[in-house]
């Protein structure tokens, strides 16, 4: 995939990641004065939808464009219950910054479509017909492209089509942007894609959009690669896998190893969201291994060896389901069932109730558990290897498999539990996590733990491949472009 691009507005730079080079743009508040040039010819940006990404992106765009002639206007369905929330955020009919969805689409020069994926599929024909000729359609997910490909359709030829895809849930996009008011560069990394460019402005529009919502680091992908890595990733280590492996490990420790419930929760979830996430965020995956003593390394190696292939098996199935369009069709069909069968709770079991007690009693970070570390890192590395095998660029691989997990998502599970992490995400992500978490749970329990508890030796070739993996040096480079602060969550 060609990751090179040029900009008429923003400074670009070339970074070397392993054997590849990528063009990137660094964001930050010091770039905000360049936004009017990036959005040349755009007088109104319509932000359509108020789900996970809508509130964050609308507010960030408005705040970043304050003092310019560019209006940010939110468009929602007539009578939507989200109208009240949008008004509380400062978007009002009286100020001309809040209106009915199709009215806003019709009058906007740039339409950022942030309604749910299923709703996009249901409404895209009317949306396309309502847009101005020559307007720009902005997507924060390639799901709609995946649907169009599956039914043999294309975007209309009379519009720019771009993507800016934050590598984190909407609340993280807003929270880090707010923190960035004090420290330049706080935000969520974004990929961008240009699917159609009518007038040569699409790249700068996408870069301007990414910088305006707070991205400290913007890299190029395609919408096709994006929807595959994104839908796949959230079913993998970002949401589904971390949920499934946490439950499997906790149950094993309590039911088979006789560990106390609180101790088991600390050894699993608190380890993942605490020392594992913090170490990976700041120092990379290999630092987890290097932190362990000799005995801990042996334990890590045996669990890593036992878990890698069972995890890869499920991840390969997920990628195939996404690429084939099956997972996209599943999400669309699920959307039609919501009135009758809304999504239920995922944090009502005893394990997650014990977690509430553990969080209330925290007094510091737990010791790194080598079994949990080996399991978590095996799933993360399997996801990395699969995306590399499928031809995704290294920035995308790092962000979709590592950075989004430890810097955006796991902090929410650390703060209030698995539902707070999963259910702050898009409907597509929530559905995927619920569908695939049990599959990871089952495969890890049936294969990985059976091999590990049966005393199987570490696979020296697999462990050596982990220790020598190119991703470690890549993450060291990418870490220089991580948010300037860690996300801070409060009540």
C-alpha cells in the first residue's frame, strides 16, 4: 500500500518503520491557524449523528475553528432524543448550529457522517441524493464502503469522499482534546484516506479534519484497509479478545486453581489495565517480557506458546468474515432487531461485581503477573502478525493492535469495568465484542490452558520470533508520536 502523500497546507515528514517508509503529519494546537486554508471553500461542516464519535468530533471541530468563518452544525433526526444532549453541549437551533439531519446535509459543504453503521446502510441513498454537487463526504469508518462493495455499488462520482478515523472511542477523542488545552499534542491518533478527490483538495480537507479533532499524528491508509483492520481489531484485542481472555483466565484461577476472587481479578483484569497497559504504552510489548525475572520469563514463554496459535485461529476467522462482507451483513441485520432485542448487559456476572469491589479498594498497581502477560501479549502479537500478513501498513498495525488498546480503550475498563469500555464504543464494535468474546474465551480455555496446565514446554522458535520481532523497534518510533499525556478519567 502506498502511504506517501503531499500537502499544500501542512508540513509532512517521512518516518522509517522497519523496512518501510511512511509519510505522516504531526498535529497539535499550533497547527490550528492553518485550518481555514485546509478547509478552503468550505463554509459549513455538518456533523451528522450523536453516538460515540458525534459529540466528540462536533465539539472538537467547533472549538478548533472558533474565530474562523467556518460553521460547525450538528444534524440529527427530527425528534431525536439526542437533541437535548447536543443543546447541552452548546449546539442550538437559535445559533444556527443544530438542525434536522437532512436539512443540515443539504446545506453543508462537508458532511461528516457519524450515524451508526447500520443507519448509514439504511439511509445512504437518500443522503447521497441530498448532498450538494461537489460537496465532501467524510466518514470515520470504512463500513459504508464495505457495504457498497458487497452489493456492487459505488459512491456517486460528484463528491469528494474522505475518511478520518480516530484510533479510539469518541469519549477518548474528546477527553484527550480537552486535556490538550493545557498540553499541546494531547489527542487520539488518526488514519486518513482519500477515496475520491474531485478538485485536488481532499487530502488537505482530511488532514485539517484530523488535526481539528486533536490528532497528534496522522497517517495514510485506504478506506478498504481501514474497515478491515478496524472491524477486525475491535473484535480482536481491542474489545472482544480482551473481554474473552479476561473471563477465561479469571474463571480458571478461581475454579481450577482455587485463587480468591479478588486476587484472581487483580491477576487478570487489573494486570491488563494496569502494569501491562502502562508498560506497553510507554515502553512497548517487549518491555513487558524484559521486566520479568528469569522464572517469570519462563512462565511467560510457556503461556505465550500455548496461547498464540489458538488466538491466531480465531483472529484469522474474524478477518475472513470481515473481508468477505459477512460481518458487515451481520451488523446490518442486527440493527433491524434492536427494537425487539436491544443489547443486554455484559458486566452483571459475579466476576465484574467483584471488580467493583477491587476498584473501590485500590491502593496501588499490582505486580505484573507472567501468566496473564504471556496470554495478553500472545493475542496482541497474533493480531499484529495477521495484519502484517494481510498487507496493512505498520502505522495501522500499531494503532489498531496496540496504541488504541492501551491508550484509549483499556483505561475505560480500568476506570469502571468492561461495559464502560465496550459500550462507549460504536454499535458495530459493541456487537462485535459480544459476538467474538465468547469465542476467544472458549478457544483459550479449550486449547491454550489445556496445553499450559498440561506442562507443555515453550515453543523456542515462537518465543524467539517474539523477542526478535520488528514490531518492537516500530513501536519505539511510533511511541515518540503518542499523546503528550495519559488519558485522565474522572467521575
